[in-house]
C-alpha cells in the first residue's frame, strides 16, 4: 500500500474502480446550444441525466431573455419515465433574428429545490445551420480577459487600469536638479522644456492617459511658426528628432501670453487630466501680482490667477517669489479633487506622484466552443464603433479544438466580416472557438460585437429512451436468463451510420466482462433501434453492474454522449447448495466390500436444486476405479461410459452416467466418483468412494430366511457371484415329510442381482392355494439354473451357516 515494505511487485496492490453519479436532473438536448434554427415548428427534446429515474413530472420554459421574466414567456409540462422527454409547443410564432432561451427541470419532490438547465438558439429562417452568439446573455457566456468586459448596460468596455504619474521639477540653476521630468509608470513621457519663464502643460486623455502631442505649424495670420493652441514652438528632444513634444509651453511674463493660457485652458475638453508646472529660473521677476493686475484689462475676476484659483489651485498664492509648483486636476469633474504642491524656496527640487485610473486599450474575449460539426462552411460577424471616428482595430481569430481538447490556432480574420471556413477538416477539429482581439489606442473603447456565427453541417444526436423500451430484471437466481432490451432514438435531423454498442458487465470482484454486440442498423431521423441481449447469469453471482452505451468512444461524431448510456445494478442470488450424488450397482446401493457383478451396471446420478443451470456438461462428473493391483484407472465418456444430461423440461435437474465396465479379475476394487453443479458447488467435501469385491465364478450362498422363527412373514437372504444372475431361481417350501406346500418362482422373488440379496418377496406361511399352514417346522431349499447348470455353492470367509442346513435343506419355524 505505502511501499514501505519491499515486494517483488506492487502491480497487484491497488484497486481502481470507476463510478458515475447519476444526477436527478434533466438537461436540454435539441435544439442544440447556440444553434441556428430555420424552421417554425420546433420539437424541444431533453434527456434525464439518469435514464432510469422512473416516472416524473417535467417543466419547460421558453423566453427571449435568460432571466425568463419577459411578457413572451411560455411554460409547458410533461410527465413520463426517465430518458427522452419531448415538448412540442404549438402556440409560438418565432421572430426572425431573435434569440430564444429555453430551459427544463424536474418538478422537485417533497418541496425540494428546482434545478434548471438551459440552452439558447437564434431563429434565422434563411440562416442555414450552424452556431451563433448575438444576444447579451449569449455574449455573457464568453470568456473575457482581464482587460475587457461586457457590462450590464450591454456595452463592451476596456477595464480600468491604475497608473502612477510622477512629476519632478525645480528652479534653474539653483538646484542640481533643474529639468522637468514626467513619468507614467516609470516610463518617461517627456523631460526638461524649451524656454524658461513658461507654464508647462501636459494634457492627458481621460481613458488612455496618453498625452496630447504638440507640433509646429505656420500661423496663417502672423505667418510665424508656432505650436498648437498658440503655444511656444515645440523644440527638438535631440538634434535628429522631429519638432514635437508631449507638452505645451506658454510664457507667463506678459499679458498677451497669459491670455493665450486662459484660452488654452478653456479649450481643453471636460474630463481630461491636466498637469501644470512652472519651467522657471532664479532670475524670474514675474509673479501672481502681475497676473492679478490683468483684471484691469480683462475685467473684474478675469485673469490667469483667477482662472487657476477657480480650478482649485489655492496654493498659487505662494507664488510671490521663485519656487517650483505642481498642479494636477481633471477638467470639470467635481468628483476628482485637484492635487497641488508648492516648494518653499528656489533651492530644493519638488516631486509629486498621483495614482490615476485609466483604461486598457487592448483586450480580448473567447466564445464558447461551437460544434461538433460534420462540415465547417463559413464565418460571419458584425460589430460597430461607439467612437466619433473609427479608430478600433479588430481581429477575429479562429481556433480548432481536437477530439483531445487541444486548441490549435487556425486563422486570423482581419478586417473582413465574412470568410470561408470550408478548408477546416471537421474530423480533425470537430469544435471551433472564436476569439476577438480588440484595440483602440485613441479612445480606449472596444468594438461592439453584435453577432458572430459559423455556418456548418450538424452531426447527429441520439439518446437512450427507456420510456420507449426498457426491460431487465434486477434480482434473479443464478443461472436464470436475463432478457435485456433498451431503445435508442435519433432526435436530430441528421442520420447515424451503423451504430456500435458497448456492453460490459462488471462482476462482484470488479472484473469487467465485455460482451460483443453486433453493430446496429443505420438510424435515420426520428427512427429508433433496440439494443437486446440475453444475459446468462450463471457466471455473475452476487452484485453486478451492467453498462450499456450506444456509439461508445464517440465512434461517430455526435452532439452529446452523456445521454447514450445507462448503468444498471442487478443482483444474482448465488447458488450455494451442494448437488446430491447417488450411486447404484445394478439398481442397488451397496455397502463397502459388497460383492458385485463382474459386468455391473453402475448408475451415477447427480441432482441439483437449480431450476436454471442444467447439468448438461460432462465435466461435472468424474469416475475412477482402483483395481486389485492398486492401479487407479480413469474412465472417460465413450462405449462403457454414457452421459445423460439433465432435462429441465422434465421438472428435475438430474444428470446421470451409465457405467458398464467389465472386471475380469477377482478381487477387491474401489469405485471413486466426484461431481459438482454448474456453479461449482461440490457434491460433498470428499469424493464418493465405495469398495466392492468381484468373483467371476457364478455361485450362490446358503439361503437363509429372516426372521426365523416368524409369525407373519419372512424374507430370504442369499448372495450370488459371477457376472449375471441365474435365468431361473426357485425356492421350495416343504413339510418335514417332504411334501412341497409352496414354490416361490423367480418372478415372485422380485429383482435379483449379483451380490447380497434380500428378497422383496416375503412368505406369509400360506400354501400354494393361499391357505394358512399350521404352526410348526418347515423345510426349504433353493434351485438355480444358469445356462442350463445349477450354481455351485458360495461360501464366504467366516461363513458358518452350514450348520443350519442338511443336504441343502434349511429349516424355518412358523409361530402364529
């Protein structure tokens, strides 16, 4: 068990047993899940998980939502035995391109919890056959990676991503760190600046957090080179890089530039993130007092100072001398608290970090497995963008799934919405899976998939149907035949080829016995076949389990296999009774050392109480004879040994052997016989043995009567040797004067055999006419004739009966 003791082999130390839990539930079968239905009249079929669950009540619901709470909802009931349960709604008009959900359940017993199992399909009258996802609850069954999701408002969205914005700045040249450095998740967005005494702005997209890009162009009014939004020109990062930066710089030392800053801030769309730093040097002399004075030109409360203060930059009041500052806010979003930080002097650098919620810009999701299919035909999908501009990047990947559940990438469809799949071998890939790769670097909004569908030819679907036909006893006597029958129905629109059957009996010792069942007929739509077999229970005593499966091991592709098999326990009452063995020599049960004929008729009978396991096999009996010389002879069935099998029709289960040997040697023999019944029960713990003697010479012993004296009747006792009995044997009874008063013939004496005899005939003391004789002494003698000669006298060792005879006459006494 644990390998701690060294053994020659551990192969026989373990026991493995498969088991299957038969659930008490019912599952939908047809229409298949995600299938395309193109006909109005639909027969809904479900299968019970335990086909032998017995008589139950079932419910079905049909709706246009998986919640089954819409005004359209339909309900149906059915009652029947386990196996196939069919519902045929007659009051439904299906609508083109509509997805329908249907579910089935057993009505629970004893107020138990109701278990529902459901499928969905789309009605497309001109859609052919295949598989489809086009509804919210169907799309919810897809598997989404962690960067993309389908929300309950039925919109596909990229998920949130927390990122860290780090800004470092200082006043040039008082500090060793003088450049502005902006990093996002430790990846540098941009650095330093283009000119001092400027406010430097970064504008970040609210979803992607991608900064706006500043590039140069000619101002059509002034004809001068300028940056975007009237900002300073964007200087090069390096001598060879383009004239563009990720920030916008505006001077703050003159009123005209400060007005451009206010206009720029007003132009930023709501929801955008903005960071502001001052790119300054120690020689700067312009501070907020000059900014506040702009109200004389723009009006009360209108200045860059007031603009920043209204956005929440309260620490701006500290900017009355050369200090660094950082201001970070979200345009027009009251839920976001503006972040601000100011230095205390122009010597020390300033650094701030902010955690911001952004969106992923790429993601994917996978459909459930579609199939199995007999042939793959084509892929169709449709989606739409929710952006003002089409910036989505979409690819549909097709994966094949092998019978061993390995997923293999086959093809990527980009950007076509219709493509052929006929090149895919359905035998190699009976299932397909679709994967949508979604990217949107501009708006972080994925493409909104409306539907994707695959046109294909279906494979057939069948199920065991004990409600149509099922027959089997579950308790029988050993040897009794079990007639098994089970129906299997094709419930699909596709025909089966010839169907393979697996038939296995697992016995009480967990040993499986596979029984060969010939292939069944091809099964067209709606047709039913019967699996039949007669089980001989003699080899299966005790508790057994029968496993029957149609189309085992997916011998030919099929939609579902869980409803193709049954497990059935049956109990065989083991035959534990020993048979009875009976042996006679010439019709007589002999005792040890009895004399028998040298050519006896030995009849061996084996009787069993079983009414089903006929004693019809010669191997059930074995006979041997030990000769006087001690040699043991085996006798086989042939001329001298004839086997008579039992005939159960006679009402008795008895087999017999007619053994007609010839023992030419005088001496002592031993007859040995053993027997067993079909179940292996022996007729006794030891063989039957009996010793006998053979004397080939025909002789007869003294004839004695018993009892003597007698009152009512007396029988005669004598022994005969040889190979046969005399043809004639008579007993004469005489008076003491020699008058014969009664002669008893061979026919009256009854059966006579070689060996010890006690006559069935009993003399009652009457004469030849039936008259009672007087009390007294009578004489008797025996007369024999074998082949015209009288038998000589036989005298066994220790026989002292001669004293009762005088010249061959014996004496008897009648006393009434």
